[in-house]
């Protein structure tokens, strides 16, 4: 008799919830951001979303088909392999495809974006997820890795402003990083016509950025859904955003030393949080189960350090660095879990014997 005990990757939860159910909840939470992106950026956004999801799901299917010898004996077992794929399909590739699409910008050259998205989706699933063993085994967030891969490979630095605008931009396209907004956010100097208000940043009106990162109101709807469904812990994104906001305001104060001395202006707190992909990353990417710490104290350290890194690197590079920081933090999660030791499940502290 085989007495081998197989222990799966933590966390171990006694619940009727399944990976498939959780991923469906995440898809529902991403729907408002996806819909807002399609409204703001038009049919190009819809096509990018569909292409990204298709690329990720198709890549997972092909990898599974080859791995399970679907091509053996002239595809004699193809039907059985397809059936097994459908039964084990957990929607993780759909979530990866959605997130990858929502953190990408649109462009008028749709034919260029399509092959870039196709390659990015294949890289995210085949290289980052499946090569490491599939769901729950990946070292880093597949969508973040795919986004960084596309940024480096295709130099994606052009972001289109939403076509629902209350601003007077000289051009609908800004050639810059999506969070190179220091000239937009600063309350000191500059052209008033090129500034956005806090309301513009919240609604995404006239703000150049990525498909799903622009409308913060839609992202917050997804956050509320995930928190109510207890898919994520409500305090995790809030901790990240609070630390990031203060750190970003602190760092931005150095920009004015040459002109009038250091300025700590809390009016920039909300604009920093509502610009770029910080809010989206805090809710949908940093909270990924597989690539985040398991213990509470480890999670606190993880979110605080990540927030500080995003704030500092944003100031130094003047670019959107959230995806890069996600990859950095994902790689040190094993160290966090090693040194922030969790209390074993069911552990009770031994009572001291009386004298």
C-alpha cells in the first residue's frame, strides 16, 4: 500500500469554493473596467480584449493538447484530450488575457497591436505559466510578465487619450509612459489647459492611458465586488494605496527644490493614486494568490515595500513601473514566506505549569 502523502501548494482552505469559481468572480470584477475601456477607446479596445483572451486560452489549450499526447497515433485520442481540457479548465487563462489586455493602450495601427497582443498572450501562458507547471505553480504574475515583455520587445510608449474628454489637448495621443503625469498633476506652473482635475482622473475623461486603467470608478466597482465576495482581503489594496500615496507625495516634493525648495503638498495624494495603473495593479495584480505571501505579517511587508518601490521608481523614471515592481516583488515572495513564519493551522500556545 502506498502511504505517500502529497502536500499541495498553500494556502490550504476548507471551503466549497473552487479555483474556477474564484476566477469567474475575478472576470466579473474586471467587467466594469473592460466595458468602460470599450466605451472610452472604441472598437479597438474591444478587439484587443478579444484577441488577448483568445491568445491566452488558445495557448493553454495547445500546450495541454501537446502535453497530453493529443497528436499521438494520428490524433486518435484528440476527443478525449479535449474533454479533459474542458473538465479541468479553470478560467485562469481568461483572467490573464483580460488583465493583459486592460493594461495595454490602444492605437490607430490596430494591425500592429494584434500581433503584439498575440505574442504577449503566448508568452504569458506558455512561458510564464505552463512551463512552470500550470495554475498555482508560476513564480510571477503572467499578465505582468507579458506586459513587461511587450514593453521591452515592442517599445510600447504611445498612449491614446479617452475619446470622452472635457479637456483641450492639442493632440489625442501622448507619446510617453502612461504615468508620466508630473506635468499634468503638478499644481505649480505649467499650462492650465493641459492639466487634469481629480474628477477627470477618477472618471478617466480625456486621460491618456491603458484600456482598463483609465476609469478608476469602474475599477473600484470591481474592488467592491471582490471584497464582498471575499476573493481578496479588503485591507490589502487600501494599505498599498495609503503607503504609496504618502510616499509619492514625499518624492514629488523633491521636484521643486530647484525652484522654491522642498514642498510636501497633500493635494497631490489623490492625483498620484488615481493616475496610471496603480489602482488597477493594487486590486487585481498584487493580490494574486499564487504570487503573494501567505501570512498576514508577510503580506503587510509585501504591500508596504511594493508601494514604496512604485513611488520611488515612478519619481526616478517618470514612467509607469507598476508591472515591473510586481515582478520584483513576486520574485522575493519565497524569501518573505521563509522569514515571516506563520502560525501553524490549529496551533495553540502551551500553558505554563503553575509553581
